[in-house]
């Protein structure tokens, strides 16, 4: 029985080491093999513990927490398929940089590949989708605590982005024992238990290098493109570009205030493309651009210089321009490359953008998902944030909306899947502690229906708008064969979300007009808790609104 206490002490060292690297949130699923980790977490007052019965949703909850806090978030799961359910969240973190620490409990090696219950090959399970991995031995007093804390420190410092996997085998017994056992092993680390620094510290990254000839480049025709960045970075980039007199094309995740709105629409006009070809330098901050027409224009244009600035490493330009790939903190890079005040070199673009935005505002008079996208800023909570689902939702907002500068926008645009979106939004809300508006499609909501359970525990009002267009209507925009489109692609489900809201104790509305929708959202901000609003719309109205714009240009 005393060995169960050593399991706990081993787990306590691992978890305490995580606190030295900024981990405050722990996401825990139920399980017996993971009991040493779970009980050690419960004993450590430094952690905020979140629970969920569905490991797939739990992984996305952690992802959302990491998005909002910009700190690493740890996940504790038991052995077997519980670990595999984290795969989608791990993949997303790999692509978008959120820091997840997967702590998977495991059977000891002698129980693997011999028919033992709930035992699978867990080391290497996530392949190259994790930045790093550590397969620990079965806990033993013969292994000094200094080794354990050192290898955890090294893993987290060597892999500052994406997910890491720490596999933790535990032999039975897992419960009970003398609480005073193995005290000497525990105390090997001395004063480390009382301070807040890692046992092993590694050197920080080098300062930002200034681009050669920046004083010359900033006096030429530049174009700024902004992908996924933070709210603070988006506002700073917008100010920098405006001072330089350079046009700025903003992705929906840019949080720049979109000074040249509706780029997905006006980029189709020959006058706009001819003007933009005069750009000698393209400076892109962040990646994962949503706009189809923006990506098409970038594919066709090769400026004299192309700089792509993002703190994540690796290739981030799917068009593979001849470029300078700059790995740097965006705020630090801006400070090292100050702007100078210059008049706008292409005022035509601003006029064109404003005219397009005004025309679309008047054109989208029909109550539906396109109108929702265009008028989304009217529904945003004060001092809140917004989470946008994938597929058609994010494309409509990207094309039609002008979101406020510096207003936090969250999405899962790495792998751009529809899995785990509700859970991710729940994590964003808990991590930010702000009111949150979420918009997803009906299939996305169905895919993550279990995670409505997480919305019963919000720390500020949350309004979830489910756009029910009866299936995956984004396929209406694609050349899918019409005869097979409904059965094999759109897959309409003919469901109502009212019973789901009732099952999980959420407020529910089904408005039939813009005024009713606005009123329901307003009630959600004042009533507290979570409000689920089901927006029933014409099946392909949203898709047609984008397709018709393209044909009219």
C-alpha cells in the first residue's frame, strides 16, 4: 500500500514542475489509472481544475483555455482510448501554437501487449503532431527526484509551442497508504518546493533582429496583411500601417478593426488588383488566412520583398513566395521597426473598400446567416469576446463584417475542423472570464453536443448562436455533384436544438427576425449563464450570398 503514496509523490513533483512554467489550469477526465495525478492536482492549491466526462471535449476545453490565457494548459487522462480522444485538440495546437501538456496515465510496461485491460501502446501515439514527448518509467524510489523534475523542465523549455506528451505509467496500488511514506525522497528537492523557479533553467531566445534597409523600405509602397494575431497585436499593427500610409488587408482573426473592409469582395475588381500590384513590399503578420480571394491574389503576386512575421517557427506561407520568414514576437518586431508618417500611396483602395462595405450593408436585408455575419458587431457584448465556428460561418464574417479594433476574436483555424468547437469556446470563456458570443453551424453543434455540459459552468454570460441551415451548406459553394450533394455532403439532419438546451439547463430562444434576435442576445447578456439561440434559416441562403457576390463582380 505504501507504493500508492510514492505514486502520489512522483505525480506531485511532475505537477509542481508544471507550475514553474506558467501552468495554472488543469483539465481532468475521470479514470482510475490517473488517480495519482488527479489526487496530486487536488492537493495543489496553485491549480484551477476543470473536469469533463468526454476526453475529446476535455482536450478542446484545454485548447480554449490556452487560447485565452496564452499560457500552457495541462490535461490529465487515464490510459487506453481516453488518450486517443485528445488527438484532434493536439493536432489543432500543433498548427496554431497553443501550448498543451498531455499527462496520460498508463499501465506499466509488463502489462502492455499481453491482453491486460485498458492497455495500449501510448508512447508515440501522437506522432509528429506533438512538439515533444517524454515517456517516463514506472515510479521508483531508486530514481532521484532531481532527474524527474529536470526532464520535465527540459521538455517544456525546449518546446515552447504546440502540445507535448508526458506518458506516466503507474503500477498498482493506486489508492490508500501511509501519508508519511517516502518523505525523504520528496524532500530531496529542498527549497525548490517553496520558490517559483524551474529546477533547470535554459537560456531565453535572442532579441529581434532589425531588417536590413528598413529606413529605405518604409518609404516605399508597402502592403500589410494580417492573419491570426492577438487583440493587442492587431491594434498595434493597424496603427503602424496607418502611419506608414500602407493599406491593410485583414483576416477575420486579425482584430485590427478591418480598416479596408470586405476585401473578399473588392479584391475581385480589376481596379483593386491593378492597384495592389504596385505594392513593392508585402509584410504579413500571422498566418492561417481565411479569405479564398485573398489567398488567390497572394498566389498570383510576387513583390520585390515578402516578409512573414510570426512567433511560431516553420513554413507559414502556403503559396511559398520568395520571402523572409521572420520568427519574432510581433510587438517586439514593431518596436524594432518604427513607422514614419507618410501619405497613403493608394487612396483608391480605401474608397473602394468603403463603397463595397456600404453596398453590402444595404444588400443584406434578408434575415438570415449572411445578415447575421454582416451585423455581428451589433450583438457583441461590451468588454467581451467572440468565437467563430468553421465552414460557412467564419467565411461569411470574414467577407461581410467589420469587427471592432482590438476586440478579441477566437477561432480554430489550424486544421479548421468542426470538432470540439463548443468545448473550445467554453475554454475561451473560462480563461478570459469575459462575456462571450459564439456562432456555429448546426452540424458543428451536433458534433460537439456533449460539450453543452461545459456551458453550465460559465464565469460570465455566454450566448451560443446555432445557425441551423439544415446541414453542411458550405458544399453548396463547391462543385459537388448536385445529385449526390444532399446525401453525401450536406447531410441535413432535420433537428431542433430546443431539447438539447432543456437537457443541459440552458436558456433557449428561436427568433424569427433581426429585432427578435437582437432582443434574445440582449437578454442573454443580462440573464447570466448560457443562452442557446437557434437561428433557423434558408438552407443555402448564406452560401448563395457569397457566390452571387463573386458572379456580380
